[in-house]
């Protein structure tokens, strides 16, 4: 799994729920900016991965299974597949 795939899955979960990533973050009890694209890398360009606790919150909030979430993440790791 890649950084891009994980974040694409987060975006897809939000879309499926009819939410923005910011609204999904709020539903997960997090700061609204937690899932912003600008926060997915450090100021030095290093990838910032969501923690396992954050992924668990997303899965619980969305009511998807772990398998379903990670299937989405792997799907977006495929060349030519976009989360949009």
C-alpha cells in the first residue's frame, strides 16, 4: 500500500458518505483540517501517513470494514486509477 492509496481511500470514504474530507475529520472527532491535502506531506515534502488510530476512527465512523477500506487503498495504487 502506498501513501497515495491510503489518502485516496480516505477521500473515497468521505465521498461515499457525501462528505468533504474536512467534514469526515470532524465526524471522526478530529480537527477539521486533519485530512486536508496540505497536511498530507510535511513542509519538507515527506509523506505524512494517517495513524492506525485515525484509520480505525474512519472505518468506525463510515461503517466500512477494514477489508473494504484497504481494498479501496490498494485499488487506488493501480496505475491510471483516480479517486475522483
